[in-house]
C-alpha cells in the first residue's frame, strides 16, 4: 500500500510539473507573438511618419517654388 501511494504521488508530481512546463511554454509563445505584433505596429507607425514627412517636404518644396515662401502648399493651384 505504501509503495502504491508513493507511485501515485510521484506520478501526480510529474504530471503537475509537465503541465506547468507546457503552460510556461505556451505563455512564452504568446508573449513572443504579442511582442512581434507590437513591433510590427511600431514599424507601421514609423512608416506612416516617414510618408507624412515626405508629403510635407514635398509641399514645402512646391510652396517655395511657387511663391518663394516656406508655407505648405496644400492647394497647389492657388
């Protein structure tokens, strides 16, 4: 009886440790996926910022050519 109890206890400990390890691996995978998501989101923000800066540089250049000023040329035909 004592050996059976010890075997069951050992099996339960191994089972709990295995489940804990699997849980930790799943959590790590989820965290890595979340970090990847946030990094991609940051990259998209940087790309959008680059596009905005490109637009404003172009508009300042057009304004300078049309009127010799440094105002943004939002309406090119004025």
